[in-house]
C-alpha cells in the first residue's frame, strides 16, 4: 500500500480494533467535590468536629472571602499579599486547616477519609467538612481543593 492509498481511504478495513472505548467522565468538578464531600461526611465525624471548632461568624467571614476568590484577592497584590484587606481572613482559614490536621490525625474515623491525588486525606476531609457547612448556610462559593492549593501557594511558608 502506498502513501497515496492512505489519503484515498484504502487500507481502513485492515486496521486492528483498538479495544473497548473508555467512557469519558462527564461530571463537573463541583459534582466530584460534592461526591467526595458526601463520602467524607458519611464515613467520618468531621461535621461534628467542625461544628464544635468553627463559630458561625468565622464561617461566614471565610465564605465571604471565598466569594471574592483567592486568586483575585491575594494574586492582585503581587508585591505584598499582606496588603490585601482579605489577607487576615485567608490566613485564618489556612492556619485553621493546617492546625486542625494534626489534631484529627488521631481521630479513628479519619482512617475512612478520602483524599485526592497530591493532597492528604485528612486535609481534604476538613475542606469537605467546611464545604458541607457552607452549603448548609447557603454560601455562594464553596470551599474546594483548588482554593486550598492556592492558599498553600500564597500563604505556605
């Protein structure tokens, strides 16, 4: 078979089958986060822990800052992120998750927590718990792992 035969379409019937087609995942990121949140809520006691650790006002403050967006908030101050008026709120959220993680690592239900690639399961479980609390309160923009990665990028020291 010559090169021109390929352009004419000859030789098509001689191809070997590729095998079964792999279905494309059509879930959105938010749907996947909701599924991960549901798993972590159902298999750990993260909600009861967070309800005792987070005051309503603090959760509302975090939710308001997340509506603005971490990249828009902290990324818009390239020289000094500490100049941003939302910096203290983002820093509080970051420190809260970082500080709660070691405490929760001794909680036996955290062995059931699901994480995602490149993030440990306990941190993801905390993020999912915050997301669930935000959802209960009707927050517009829910916490997710992308936002956590941005917080680590801007505030990780």
